[in-house]
């Protein structure tokens, strides 16, 4: 599970990150990473030189901060252009880093949330006056200047609404207790079930545990039979499956959710085993109107409806939560 820590200037999110690191959780610092990559990444240096001009680096390849700052201050479009060069490099570096937590002050402001796959966002907040006093003490600036800096960021209330958790760091509330509660909730949510399909075997399976060479799975039926599954068994997580449409492919959970909405959360009203091809396709067109008529076969639709019934019979109706994509579910990907 990937988690982003964000919060406005003076909220104390860096302090929260230090408390996380004291708990053994390493946090990827996006700001520090951007500075490092601008110094060390040859491809990023070439892109910045092409955008800003060759003078942005000296003869020894050292970034000229004053040149970059002058370019950024010329216009908002210049700042956006630099973000469009630097942020993808930071996002790629984070995804390769092995870190699960990242810190970004402008996670939503800059659109960085669209560049990385994050499961949960934690907003660190504090009353405005508390934030202003912290910034004034830290940077030795006036209250007016601190207000100006604060106004450049998204309103704290908006960031909080877009986040999954909020930590109030006002100097009064129990900060450690809030962190521990959120970490516990994240841990519980990270235990979401992984539902699998195994080629050549009927039905669906729940992932029970992972071994070095296999997976232990349990059948989603009355028998609840457990057995090992290997890479040669062609095991696929339902979270990795999408269906063809005339536009973009649609994740399986969205299609299942559409069936559930049509059926009111009950099992499928269509007898997909005995109905005609025309009836089957008319039913599915009501669920997914833009489905690709050439690449989606009758057998695909029947398989989907079969899976839908199995899931509903097992009390699984929140398809988005249950089938949320998680890296490493697919055995072939893991290998």
C-alpha cells in the first residue's frame, strides 16, 4: 500500500514524517528527490537545459539555482513546464525506490497525485495562526510574508477533504496517538482480500498466504478447499483484469459494480448458461454499452456473470474495495 503525506506550509508534516521514521517507516521526500535528480539525472539535465537554456547548468554540470528561479518567476506557464519535466522523473524514482510512504507539500496543488499510484493520503493540518507562527519562527519572516506564502497553496480545508485521513498537529492533541490509529487502520485495509482465477479450474479462489514458490488459495464455495497454486497454473488476480471497450479498457470491478447496480446487489437475473447469444449480448450492453463487440466473446460475458454470482453469494458486493489493484497479485508478475 502506497501512502502520501501532505499538508500546507507550517502544518508540521515533516515532523510527522520523522515520527513515522522513528516507528521504522521510511518516507520518500519528494522535494529532496527533485533536487537530487536535477543534479544527478542526465536525462533530466538534458530536458531542463532544453527548456530553460544551457545556462541552467555550468560547465561542470552544477545546477544554477538563480537561473532556474528566474525562469520559474517569469510566468505560471514556465513553472508548469518545469513541473512537467521534473515531476515525472520524481514519480518514476519513487515507484522504483521501494518506499511505501512519500512526503509532498504540493501533492494535490501540483497534480502529482495524477503521476503516482497512491492508495491513501494523510493530510497534516493545524490552525492557520499556529502555522503562521511556526513559519515566522522558522524562517525569520513577517506575518504578512507568511500569509503570502500560505495563500499560494491550496486551502487546507480542500486538501483535507481530498485526503483519506487527517492528523491535527496543533500542539495540543495527542500526535502519536493519531499516527498510531491511522497506521492501524491502514494495516487493516492492507489486508484486503485478493480474489484469484486459476486457468483450467472452475470458480474463484481467495488468496490465503504467499510462499517462496507458491500461493496458498482457498476456493470461494461451500467446501472452502485449500490448495497450493504455482506460476505454471496461470493464476490471475481479478484486480488485474479489464474488459475491452470501443474506448479505454474498463477495470473488471467497474463492470461487476455495474452488474450489481442493475441487479440491486442480488445474483444475476439472466440465465446466462441457457440464454441465446442475442439475449446475453443485449443484457451485457445494458451493463457496459461500449463493450467491444468483436473482442468480447460470449464466453467472456458468461465467465464474468459466473464470477459476479460467486462473489455475491460470498457476500462480496463492494467490488471497488475488494478488487482494488494491488501490485504483485499476479503470479506471473511476481515471478
